[in-house]
C-alpha cells in the first residue's frame, strides 16, 4: 500500500474541505489555490497555474527520456443546492460538489503523494486539475493555452465515479464511452401588441408550439446505435409575465445528443434547417447559438490496454457494464493529443445519482483510484524509490 493511514486521513480532509467550498465552472479560483498548496508540498519538478482559466498542473519527471502521461481531474462543482446532513456539507448556497469532482481531485492528489515517494524512472507524469468540465469549455481552453505545449501528453487518462456500479468495481471499454452533446439556444423575435389587439403584433407562439415537438422528433435510432440522436427540450420562455401584452419574443433551449461527433454534425444540420424554416413561415427574426459543447469521448484501444493491465495487476474487477453512456464528458478533447481513455469507478449500486442534491462521493474510492493509476505509471515508466 503506497498511502499511509495518515495520508488517507489527510486526503479525506482535503476532499471534505473542497466539498464545503464548491465553485462552479469558470469560478474555481479558491479551489485552484487549495490544490496548488497540496501539490507544492509534494515538491514536483514543476507546477503550472492559470492553465485554461484556473487550471493547475504538477509535473513529475524521470531521469531518462520517455513518454508523457497525463492524469486529469476536474475542479468545478455544480449550481445545485446540496441536501445533506454531513458535517462537511456545502457552505455555499445553491452550489455543491454533486458530481464527485472533489473526490476525483483527492484521487489525483493521492497519486501525487505516491509520485513524491517514487518518481518515474523515465518520461514524465502530468497531474492536471482542469477547470470548467461541466460546461464543456475547460478541456478546450486548457489545450488552447500556450503553456499546454510544454506538457502535451503522449497518453491521457482519467476516471469518473459512477453510481449504479458496485462500489469499487470498474467499467472500461474501447470506443465511444460518452456522447457528444451541445445546447441549442433559439431566439425568435416578432412584435408585441396589446392583449386586446393581438392581430396588430407578431407573436412567436405558433412557432414555439410547433418547434417543441418537432425538435424532439429529430431524435432517431436506439442507443447506442451509430445513428442514435436525441433532442431534449430544457427551457422555454414566451413573452412577458403580464396579462396585457401579446408576446413578441420567445426563447427555446434544447440539448442535442449523439453517440459521435459525426452524428452531431448531422443532427445540428437538421435542427438548423427546422428552425430556419419555422421562423421564415411565421415571419419571425431568428438567431441561435450553441453552448456547452461536448465532443464525444472515445477510448483508444492502446490506452484501454494499459488500464486493463493495471486493473488486473491490482486484482480489481472490471467489465464493460453500462458503456457507452448517454451522459457527456469533455475529456474526449484530449484524444487530439494522442491515445486517451477514461475508466468509470463504481460508487455503489444504490448510491444517489450524479447531479442529485443528495449525492456525495464515497471516500473509500480515493485510495483505489490512485492505486490504479500508480500501477499504470509503474507499468509504463517504471517507478523507483528516491
């Protein structure tokens, strides 16, 4: 066991501290400061801050040349109020670590403790604490940051806890494991009128009433078939909250989801054709934009093979249960750097689901997650005691 009892106590306390002070995407300044303090105590060869926003990385280098391995976790929490009676529940109203990113940070911090005692014999290990995963903006911002060029990996790895799987069990598969998704925000503009004379205005009511079912009807295929497409209406507003005004403006939000990026391109084209046609028929001004853009996440066979070997070496059960999944993850963007793979670590079959207000990360997973990754590093780069 590479973590001592004191390590585990410290790491749980670190996780609980992060849990008490959640920060949402793009606002992770204090979280990054806490992470930096943890990493500085480990004396890595280099710490990079402000990466892609508030991202923080630590680099542990070996004496001999070799590949660079990146292990990524997420800094951000969610804009969801927490329902909990734990002593470490969120102290920030309306925000909570309800996806387990606090636990993922603790796992990568634990990995750092292992590397502080056993440096890689060759190559480099990059521990990345990435901002803004929940909006899909963080990975892209990190990769676009000029500072990323110096730590660009040859192989990238990550994990996510997953309620519904037995505690500590791992789901792992090659190929697509997370869907592509993006938010489509549609604005329709007509002309307001007095409610007694609606004919003098131009209402978007009929356009909205047609668009909502027609957008969802763009879905097709059965998940996880290659042609799977899904549209979920998430928000709609028509006019002003007043009885005396016939509406002149409407807004419709929808989430588009496909198994692959290629499927997303086709779904976007069909959605755009629909909204353009509908706006033209109703003589409405139209504008639309995409937000929260996630590429699909695809596990490369080479990277998966390294994870499978590490899991087998550690005697940790694993299969392909639940994969691929319809949820999205912005880790998929790291595939542009080289082979990458994400594993899913079971949080318990009856555990509250991710993004639920009563969710909490199981602390017992900290040691297991870090142990998997440390074994993988040892297999590829060889670890040696200082």
